[in-house]
């Protein structure tokens, strides 16, 4: 980062002038950025139930890699909520079903950098770097997770919350680095903010506290810490959660401030290659503990009362490129219906989306495989389906060993091979 030398120290969450705590919600006006878009109404979105035989599409990762919530399935594509909270139609993307974990990299975009260190490190960048590693670590452990923001763009807090709610997530963790700098401390000054009246948010926060403090204490740094640091609620004068990322979602959420980017020694640590994997592993371990134990966590302290300034709204929001079908390399599997035929055999009706189809490049097969790659059946497709998108084809009599509970359906592109959005389906 070079521009931060000009910006100096910008504040982060608590006591912050830049924190996004907008009360802006559904039905916002002021869509000055996207002529064709309309303010969305997330409250009308139904949470489609997941099924063991056919998985609903609740979200998409767009062709440019942007995670978005699906508002409605259309005859040829999807109505989605953009990162700014506008409704647009998308033809396709990698489908997201129910997703257990949502990781929120705080801040983003040109006006919401978050705190900025004296060394030029912007909070929005280190938040995203740590968040991406958390998602990778969880995936390695078999826990599906998505980001609320997968690039340097603006996204109001109600949109991030809506994505977590739409994906029916078990939990969301919002990742931040703190400012302004309090007094010196022998130990990391981690702060965890939790949702009021939520035992689950408290438990998530308490687990994050234990894991992150232990992990960061392995670094020898001149730490800083507030005297009342710990796991706490922060309420505004109305008695609501002061921070929007905790107030907006139905999803169990906790916000972690991993240290003070405004404190030069800590900013220097956060800029080292050693730091992000350690911080991310601690967050991932806390998430796993939340999902697999009843551990109540620790570090609970008296809450604060604080009234932050409203944060970014749609008025100053400019959506990132969502990508087009021209960027597509692979078909996406968008629906799977499986029926038991008996004798360890199954029939599959698989719907593929390959709206980029042309005679030269098209979806030319799909297959049924195990999660570790054993293939049980392949359906070849002999021509493009440019005039029939998405399209459904069947495969009967697929023999699958009795010890297999879950299969993966995957598409193939004539030019690029196997890839694109897959679907995991439990066998009936
Ligand atoms: Zn922040």
C-alpha cells in the first residue's frame, strides 16, 4: 500500500468513525450506481429448505468470483442481490446450497479501508487475507464456508448479513483489526463483540477469544490492549447491538478484532507472511470447536455502550464486476434429483447450466463420483445446448456401493475438461 502514507491512521471498529454500522436496511433508496438495478427487499426472500435428494440454490459465486445471495430462480438464470444490495439478473454462477460457515472480511472498497497502519497496511486487505485462509482451512476440514466479500469492493453490512441468512449459515465470523491504539500490554489486546441475548453468539465469541489469544501470544510483539478487553456486547442508546454486522443477521455472529493495526509494532507483525496463517488457524479452530463441541468459551467481560457513526450505505456503493458467461470455462451443476431403483442402483436427473454453449465449447458430459474421486457413472452429451438453458438429462442404473452415502455431480466442458460448480447429494 502506498496511499496510506497520506491517510495516516484511520480508525477501525470500536470508537470508530469509519465502522459500518448503518441502520440502512431493506427497501433503501438511492441507487445512483446501477441504473438497471432496484433496491432489493431481502425480507421477501424465502429460505428454501434443503433436501436429501435435490439441493436448492441459495446463493451463487458469480463468474468473476463474487458471492451473492439468490433472491429468486428465474426461467433462465437468477435474480441475485449484488454486494451493494441491488437486484440484478445473472445467467449463471457456481451454485451455493446451505453453507455452514460465513466469514466476513470487514470493510472494503475505496471509501471504507478500515484502519490503516503507519506502515501502510490497510485493514480491509489484511482482513480479507486472513478470511480467505480461514475459508481454505475450513474446507480442508470438510466444513463448507464462503466469504461475504471476495475482493476490494464496498458492501453494506445488511447485504453481508442477508447473504449469511440466505445461506442458512450456522455461524458468521466478522474479521477486523483494531484502532485507535490503547495503552501497552503484555498480551494481545483482542476484542470480541457478540450479539446481545444470544447464548450461541456468546459461545462463538468465547471460543474465538481462547483460540486467538493463545495463537497471537506466540508472537513477541509490543502489544496494546484496552483495560476492559474481552468478549462483550456493545449496545447503542436504543439498546440494540451497536455494530451492524451483529445487529442485522439472524445468523449467529461474532466480530473479532485481532489486534491493533494502529499500533506500529502490531501493524508490522500483521504485514509479515507468518501472521495470516496463524490468525486464520485460530479462527478456524474456534469455528470447528463451535460446530463440534458444547465448549462455552471464555473471556467474558462487562459490555459497553457506544453509538458509532453510520457506515457505508448504498449511496456510495459501486458494485464490482460480477463477470459474464464469456468468462466461463465449465458448466455448473444446478440441480440433481436422485431416485433409488433397488439392487444398489440409482437413477439421476441432472440439470446443467452452460449458457456459454457454442458448437466449439460446450458442456459435453456430467458424471456421478464420490468425494474422493471414484467415478460411478458418466452421461455423455454429444452437442451443445445453447438453445436450452439450463437443461436436464438423465442417467439410469448407476451402481453405487452401499457404503457410499453421498455423491458429487460434476460437469465437463469440451475444451476445458471437468470443473465448474458441483453438487453434493445424499443418496436416498
Ligand atoms: Zn474494522
